[in-house]
C-alpha cells in the first residue's frame, strides 16, 4: 500500500489563540476561517491532529458536553475553529439548549466564517443529532464539506459503498464529501488542499 501524502498544513506554525465563549469573537487579521464540527466521538480531535501533523493539538476524546467554547487556532493563512461535539446522551436539557444556541449563533451570525467541515463516521447512518445539525446548516445556508471519518475501519470497496449511501442519506453530491482516516492519513492532504483552495476564493 502506498503511503498517504503529507498534509500541506502539517509543517506550518500553529498558534492556539484560546477558547472563546463569544460565537462572534473577531479574529485579526481577517483570514479564511474553517469550523470543525461533528457528533462527539466522530473523530474530530484525531482529524485536527492529522491535518496539522500534531500529536496533541486537540485533545482526543475530550469529556463530552463540558465545553461551550470555540477553540481557535491560527495557521499562517487560515484559522481553524474547533467547535464542541454534539450528541452527548447524558447532557441535560439546559446544556443541550445552550449548545444548540452556540452552534446556531456561529452558523448564522459569524459572517467571517468561510466554511464548515462536518464530520461523520463513515460506518454509520446519520443519527437524529446529525440530522438536527444538518437542518441548522441548511437554514444558515453555509458552505459545507462533509468529511467521512475512520475510513480505515472499512475496505476500499466498503468505503465506496458507504460513500454512496451516506451521500444519498444526506442528499449531497459525492464530490462534496471527503473520505478520511486519521490513522492511515487517507484523504487528509486532499482535505487540506480543499481548505486552502476555498480560502483562496474568499481571501
Ligand atoms: P472526537 O470526540 O470527535 O474529538 O473524536 P476523537 O478524535 O477523540 O476520536 C474518537 C475515537 O475514535 C478515539 O478512540 C479515536 O482513536 C478513534 N478514531 C478517531 N479517528 C479515527 C480513525 O481515523 N480511524 C480509527 N480507526 N479510529 C479513529
């Protein structure tokens, strides 16, 4: 098997700017901004680490539901916004409501946001939480790139079948979906290239 190409974001300096409660927190200088979001355990921390070539940029398996914050990283030409994962069954009604409000505010009022990178486990049909999040995305009319994670759990044939199934379930074209594995590096460089290309359009 050939080795996956290295992410072009893997060798650049990265600054952790902080954790911000304000969904409109303004970033200077203005640069393309990409928000990463997905169901808790979808593989977001692992993906951020793989994308940036860091071992522990984002902590893997953060305690679900603990944060209501935007964790923001500055790279030379773009910002990464790590949004808290959704779908934690044990969260209280109040916590869910606050979380939903945060996501909604980011999606609807954050005009500086370039795009949303939405993570889903390649093996699973979108959950009720995923569908709810998709409704928020659609209402906000955001540019979205769907990322199907943990591809290494399937063979290439199974990946192709799952890609077609997930595309149908989500009602999106397969070319709007990137299949990745944080473990093997599959698709990671392509994802980074897509972000850099999208950033160029808006810069
Ligand atoms: P998060 O909650 O969305 O940040 O997800 P994590 O990155 O913490 O990952 C959740 C679990 O899935 C962990 O046990 C990871 O090791 C595992 N995981 C994440 N990405 C991959 C992947 O690409 N392949 C495999 N096989 N497991 C993964």
